[in-house]
């Protein structure tokens, strides 16, 4: 496929190829650090049963809330690239710390340390991806984000496929401990890509952010460490994003625990469980790649954010209905693969465009609060709901009865967010014109 044809298919205009390619490489380097360790996290978390995982979700929420003001402090005191470096180096150091524990004190690695890793990894997972997308929302305009975020997300999906494949090659000859420094190395490569992206011209075409954006990137944002929470409580738009993300997490967790229950029924063998989780991830990532490469950018460009944000709720409603009817592991794998593919390949890029119409401070501080604490709170709500239905002896039919009405409300929320985003963007575009008219007068 020729370069011009590829650019047209991916909605990339002249001058945008370099930034998009580097951004995709950046995301490619972040995702292997997460995905090559995720199957091990799932298997370790199941060692003490389903109830223990539900409490691990509560622990993750508490740790996430504690980390948020620390990240807000970094954003308030450091320049954009400096707090990016500090965040990724912190998580890289954590990976190396767990590696040292596995190598020099293997006898201390058990259920408790596995639970600590589960919580730590869950926090790492959200902050690493949140920061990447915050940087993208700070870099590209709303118009560009609708065209380009799907193409940029392809890099992450390729990394998510590459990570488990690399882990399968290295885990047996080198051991699980060797995966941790490899993951840390990918974070360092991600920083190199982030530095290259920061040095590329800001104004790549008509309609993109001007060179003032680059200057803003060198400036300290300022404000307080808890400013993100305050911004969320004052803005109906950010509150609506909170609600949307909360329901995303609830639905994802309901699917997640349904999967854990069905896989647990296969037996207690750790390797077998890890293999099943890895296979589900591979199927999901392959479907995600197809949607991102062939569908996402065109959907957002032609239909807008409203329709795209309503698509995942529709998939969830139909999927839970189908799961209640079929009730098999094969049906779950098909539903989860489609749900995750639409979530990561279509909904996630569309959701990230919502932050292109907020202030720079909100792109990092409010987004961090929403994408970490609010999301993990949704995890807890979903986990406790699934656990309550299980304790009451209710099956998949009861789960569908809860999930389907919630999905319909979620769909309406997605439509409202898309319409509001369009209105905010139009208002922002009119302001400079009004100012210019006032100066001319």
C-alpha cells in the first residue's frame, strides 16, 4: 500500500505523519510493560479466591486516592516532560524492586507479596496509560484527535500483542523475574519517544495547536495538588465524564469477574489459568487492532463522538443478554473479545478526545483523578455487585437484569457528552473571532 493511500486511509494529513508515528511508537513502548505482566497478575490474584480479589480492588482504590495528590503535586511543580519522566521512572523503579525480591528473596514471594504486586500493578496500569493519553490531548486539537487517535492507538495495540508474545519467549528460559527489567526497559524507551515527540514542531497543519502550545509545554502548570478533584466537582462536563468512566469500569469488572468464575471452574492449576488468560488477551488484542486500523478514525470523523461513545453501551447490553442465554465459556470469550475490542479500539480513543476541550490543568489533574480513582471505584462497585448477586444465588440472568438498564443509561450519557463536546468546541472557536472583532473595532 502506497504512503499517500495509507495516509488517506488513516486520516493523516500532510505534516502529521511524523508526530503520529512517534506517538504510536510511544504507546507501543508503554503497552508491553503492562501486558507482558498482566497474565501473571491475574493468576497471582486468584491464589486466595474471588473474595480476596474483591478486597484487592478496595485496596487499589485506597492506594490510587493516595497517589493522586502526589501526581498532582508533580504536575503543579514540574514542566510537562519533567513530570512525565518522574512518573515513568517511578514505576520502572518499582518493577526493578519486585525483580530484586524475586531474585534474592524468592522464599518471601507468596500470597501476600502477590497481593501487593496485584495492587501496585493495578495502579501502575492506569497511571501509565492515563499519562500517555493526557499528553496526546495536550498535543492535538479536537479535530485532529477525532482523525488521529485511532491510528495512534494502533501502536498501543501492537505493543499489547507484542508484550505477551515476548513474555512467552522469555518466561520459560529466563524465569518470571526477568520479565520485570524488560518491562522497565520498555518504559525507558517510551520516555525516549516522548522526548522526541516533544521536540517535533507543534504546528503541523492548519487547525493544529500553534507554537504557543510548545511554550505551554515548557511552562509549569501550577495550582494545588488536589485541583483536579475541585475541577471535577465544579464542572458538569467533567462530572459527566466521571459518570461515563464509572460505568465503563463497572461493566468491565462484571465481565472480568464472570471470566474469573468460569476460568476458576476449569481447575486450580496456575499455569493453565495463566494460559487461558493469555489466550483471551491475544484474541481481544487482535480484534482491537482490526477496529483501530480500519474503523475507529473513520467512525469518529464521520459520525462524531456521540455515536461512538454510545456504541460500547450497546455492545454491553446485547452481550449480557447473549451471555444470560448461552451461559458458556465460549460465549463469554466471544463477548469479552468484542467488548474489550470496542472499548479499546473505538470507545477509548473517542473518550480521550473529550479532554481536548478542557484546560491544560484539567487534562492532567482532573483526568488523573477520573482515569484512576473514579475508574477503580467503578471496579469496586462492579466487584461488590457481582459478589452480592453470587451470594444471593443469582446467576447470569440476574447479572443481565442489572447490566442492561445500566447500559441504556450509559448510552444516553455518551450521547450527551458528544453533543456537549461539540458545543464546547464551537464556543472555543468563536471566542478568538469575537476578540479579533473587538480589536478591529
